[in-house]
């Protein structure tokens, strides 16, 4: 089954800013040969029973997840049954994930940090208003989010190349697991960045086990038919 997953996808089902319907998601994934999809809705995971019915209709391995907007930036949460009050606090979200056997990834942590895209204070530093933004990777290592998250999304389809590269350098210095995801909100971005796993995955439980193993790497080039590791 699947070894290549897009870990960061939004659909019209649970993300108001998305133009990607669940049906179009499946069609585009099949066109690309992408066999693993994580649907990380802004509003929280789909209802489990509805998700299971939808997943049963398709051969693609589907994982229900969410992207939470926290005081330490956006975080992808896997293995969580629903969004709960307090998840806007990164420490509460991560504690809950640990209790449920879930897994949390710091999403596009350095978006806006190098002055790309964003005019307001970058997501990661909103809770640290007096903290200067890092200029070099070494200055970012002590951010508390990296003591909470299980992994870092180092390549994201909605983030500038320089800021993705910065995230990769920080993760390398921290020796943390790294992932890639398209952050797709339409068919055009799906699969731009993905995560390649060493083991085959056919269920959500196997996916979570694979995440915890750390045996995977972010990859690029799927849409062009030339998949290769992302190196920053």
C-alpha cells in the first residue's frame, strides 16, 4: 500500500479557505499516483463515522487529522478524535495528543520569519511579543514549541523556499524528525511536497506507528514524476 503521503491537506468539508472538494482530492491523488492523504482540516477532524464511510469508497489510504492554530503557531495533530477547548494552547494540545497516543507536527514554523508573505508577526512568535525574530537558525533553537512537538514540517507548499530551508536547518540542528506536506487548498498544489515512509501503510494505526518510528523523509518532485528527498 501507500508509502508516499501528503501530510497537509485542506478540503471544503472542514476548511473555509479551501477550494478543494473531497471528491476532487481523490481524483487528483489518483492522477498523481499519490496513495496516502492526510486531511488536516482547520475546523478539526471529520466525524469519524462519516470519514470511515468516505474512506471505504476509495483505494487511497486516508488519515483524518487537523491543523490547530495555537499560541506557538500552527500544529498538525494526528490521532486525535476531535478538536477540544484549550487546543489553542500548544502545551494543552500536545499533552492531549500524548495522552491519546497521537502525534503533533509544528507546521510551517518559520513562515513569515524571514519577511516573506506576512506583514503581521509570524505565527510562531505571536506568544513571544518581545522576542526578536531569528536571523540565523541557531537563534531559533530554544523556541519552546520544539520541546512540545514530535516533528517539524520543514517543507510546505504555502511557504517561501528560504523559510522552508530555514526550517530544515533548525530541525537538523535539533535532530528532530522532519516531514513535508503540500498545504493544498486546491488541486493545483496537491503533492507538491510529501513525506516518504520506509514501510508500507494501509491504515491510520499503521500511519501513526510509522510517524513514531521516525523512519521517513520529506520529498519533492512527485508532480513532475521525479520524486527525490528534500534537502533544503
